[in-house]
C-alpha cells in the first residue's frame, strides 16, 4: 500500500512538472506554430493552385506547378548555382576561416584587432554589402581605378556583368561577408581545447602540423560539423546578396533557388508557382538537414543526450 501511495505521489509530481513546463513553453510553441508551421502549410496549399495572389484561390492544378519547376532549365540552373556555391564554400571559404581561426588562436600582438577586422563584415547588413560591392566592381568604379593605377587596366572586366564571371564574383562577395562568422565559431571551439594537450603532443615529438591534425582537429570536430551544416544551409537559402547585387543576372547566370522563387512569386505575381518553388527549397533543406543529423551529427547529439 505504501508503495502504491509513493508511486501515485511521484506520478502527480511528474504531471505537475510537465504542466508547468508546458505553460512556460506555450508562448514559444504558439509563435513557432504561427510564424513557421502555418506559413509552411499555407505555401504547400498555394502550390497546388494557379494563383496570382489577387484573385480567388479556385484554379486547382495539383502538382502541375512542381512539374513545371522541375522541367524549367532556369530553375535547374539555379539549383546548380546553389550547389556550386555550397561546394566552393566547403572547399575554399571554410578552410580559409579555419586557417585564420588557428592563426588567431595563437598569442601575438594585435590579435584582438585582427579578430575585430575579420569579423566586422559579418555585422554589416547584406543590402549594404551588396550595394557597396556593386559600386566597387562596376565599370569606372574603385576596382577599375586601382587596377589602372598599378598597371593592370587590361585585366579589369565587369565581373558582375559577365555570365562567365558573375558567379565567381558573387562567391567572393559571399566569402568576404560570411567567413568571419565561421572564424568566430571555430575560435570559440578552439578556446575550449586545453592548451596542455597540444603542449603534451609537442613534448612527445609531434610537429605543429601533426598537433593540429591529430589533436586539435579531432577535438574541434563538433564545432566543424555544426559550422559545415550552417554553411550548407546558408548557401542553399542565399537570397539578399544576390538579389540586390545582380537580381540573378545577367541572363540568369547568378540565379539561386530563393531568387528564382522571389522573382516568380512577388515580381511576376505567380504566387502558386512561387509557392511550389518554396516547397521544393524547403524539402531540399529539410532532407539535407535530416540526413546530416542522421549520419554526421549523430555522434554529437547522442553524446549530448546521454551526458545527463
């Protein structure tokens, strides 16, 4: 009898604890449902209609908008541009940020100032960044004047106006804008690694490179994996910089999925079709996020949940 009373008491306390937790989470869940779940459901609903955003929602077309998007070479080109930026981000931007983080983790004079300088571009708004770089790279702009001054006038070309160079130029601007963010993330991870481990490796005869490869990078693994995930998702959702700088041009050479979606939906008033593109983009990001967590972040999340 005493055991039953104790079990009932514990059950009551657990229910009360869950009730209190639910009350505290209710505002956040309500906001999440209103601003995240509801727009996703609405976009999925609109994607099944031929709708211009003004008339009644009565022209049901089923999956025709999805078929149109997947057969449109402009949209497929936008997907390839996003994939290109993802690959370059992982192959160039992230190693660059990692190298700077390793350098700035050392003790030397002026380290704090360099950290501030490298991180400053990330704080600047995307719109301001796009406008500034457009002015710098335009014909008769600062870039052309500087190259002329140092004798490289013939090497200058309007990089943002050429289909052959616009994507590389956009990636350069993206890297300038975001590498500081990943550098700070990696620096935070490096600060959590005891310096004694690196010193012990050096005492055992490990070179600087061996210490980084066999001591620092494995311990930095969780931070690297999260940073790579953020880089992939950010590259897939890229919009602001491209839209303000080139609007996806010239001749769709710098289009991304988000720019294509915005152009079809809000510029050409094809809201049903734009919603279908938004759903495709959401599904790509969602599937990649699940796969990345399942096969890459699994060890980190299991360690976090089993720690308590």
